[in-house]
C-alpha cells in the first residue's frame, strides 16, 4: 500500500477544522446553569452568610461535593489557589519547614508554599507523570513537614505509596486534585486519601463556574482551621457565630469565601461531572487502544484506568528530536485547536506546569525584594536547586513527550481524525 504523503511534505491534511477547545465542564453548560444563576440573582442574595432571601447554595454545594468524594468535610473557596492557601494554613505551614512538591505541577503549588514562608523541595516524577515515591524518600530531611501530591493531567498519582511514606515519617499529605476531579484509585476518589485535598473549579477544569475551589478533609480540626483561614481568621459554630475562645482556631483570614452565584452553577456542574469525565475517558481510551499497536510509542502509565478522568493524552517518544518532529507533523495534519487554546504540544512548551519554567522559583524571587522566605533565619540551609537539571527524569519526559488535551465533546469523527493523523504520521516517521 502506498504511504500517504504527510501534510508537512505537501500532502493533504487529515482535517482543516480546529478541534474543540479543551474546557471540559464548559462544553456541558446549558439552560440548567442559566436557570440556577437566574434563580440566585432573583433572590438578590449572592453572599453566602446573609441576604434578602438566602439560598444557602455554598452550604449545599459543600455537602453534595463531600458526599460525591466520600469525605466528611468540604469547604468551598474562591479558587484552587485559595484552596491551597487555606489547606496549608490549616496544616500550620510556615518558616523553618520544607515541603515536598513535584517537578510537574502548576505554579500555584510552589507559590502557596513560598507565601507561607516555607521552602519547597522538588522531587522527581516517574512515568505516571506524578511524584516518584523513591524520589520523595530521597528528598526527605529532618525539616520536612509534609508532601503535596499533585494528580497531574487528569490521572491519579501513586497515592498509596506516597501515603505510606507520609504515615511512616509522621508527615502530612496534601492531595492537589485540581486537574483530576472525579479521579479515583480502586474505586476511592482522589482527595480522600491524604490529610487534606484541594480542588479547582477554574475554566479548564472538569467542573467549572469559571473560577472556584474546594478544600476537603476527614479531620474536623483541620476543617475548622481551614474555615477560619478562608474567612475572617476564626472558625464558626453551628449557628454561624465566630469562635473566639479556642486559640487553635484564632488565626488570620485570607478572604477566600465562595459566593452563592458560582456555587449555584457548580451544583449543576457536579451533577454532570460523571458524564463529563465519562466522555473524556471514552474518547481517550479509544485513541490509546489504537496507539498500542505502535511499540515505539510509550503511553503514560495509568495506575487505574477506571479512575482516569481522561482529560489529557500523553505519548512519549525515543528522543526529543523525534517528539518535536512528530508533534510538528501532527499539527500540520490539523490536530490543533483554535489559537485561543493550547493543544497538542511538546511538553517543554507547557509553560508554568514545568518546574524550571517558574522563573520566580528558579531565581528564588520575593515580593519584598529581600529574598523572602529563603532569607529567613529559620530557613537557613533549607531547600535546594530549582534550575533545569534538578529533576532529570522529569526533564527527559518533558522533552520526549507530547500532551494532547481530550475535550469532553469530541465526536466520533473527531476521534477518527486524531487516530488517522497519529497512524499516518507514526507510520511515516516512526517505523517499527
């Protein structure tokens, strides 16, 4: 059979219409979200604690999300970043402490640690693209107080192994589930394994109101401390009154309260979340199954395919040059989205998700211009390097891997085009 001429060589591309933008939850917004928002606005009560006709949307969202995850407590906040800050405050993070963070994350993770005056310590990843348990062990010091496990790009990390390390060393474990909402391991939802979990409801996430977040935990003390930190600095009793009598709950607030309007929208999105994730998982694994016939293409190791939310497909190649060439060819075949979105990229182009692209981290930047928190006496000698080369396994994977978002609204034709483009390019450029 004659080899099809590649688009990069002047051949006809597989498709000319851009793929849908990635935004999972947005693609499933309809009249139900509109009705929820209108109902709330008609009540003229957008603040969670009081109003003309209080709807208690935030309170209801918290109860429903806690049930969905199988945890005791959920605290809705204004953003995923807010969730990180509230959780770290509840855990008592501050100067003189080291916190293990992964080489593959989002900038908000290290920012939250630094803003608390603690020192982030990078640990390498493995082929799950999440923390490598062996590397976590190597990064522990007497100053380590906790580990942030980020379930990156839609699939859970090795939470059982990381949890075992944390318990053995008496460290706290915080799960960042921003990119893995509704993900699970052996039927148990991510966010329910660690001492605390955090979620994001930002525009790119599996359920969204444009922005928002949540802190979850099974520990009532941590919940109340997080509540104090997200609000005015004090926990509240069952009647909503501030508690001033418990020193453990007299903290400093950050004003990350979620409003009723976004909570109303998020309650609708939560009901749709299983369908949203199911669509992405179905599309992703149809494409993955076809790629399995190309032995020189390494597919990301997924610990529990049933618990993968499906929102990203990662493929890894023998070397960086091959990855770049295949990526260029795939894009020429039309496996791209509109210019507004970022789709189908070599992972070195994945911005602030990569540790060495975070210039403020690499150069140990500070808001005060004097080196905070690295210049604090309590932090003398803590931390390590943050420049490229610090995490060689991650560096290699980033250079050799292509990341393709899987929208939650792909049609059968869209999937066919992605599969056909991969087959066309791989047969020409990566012969077996």
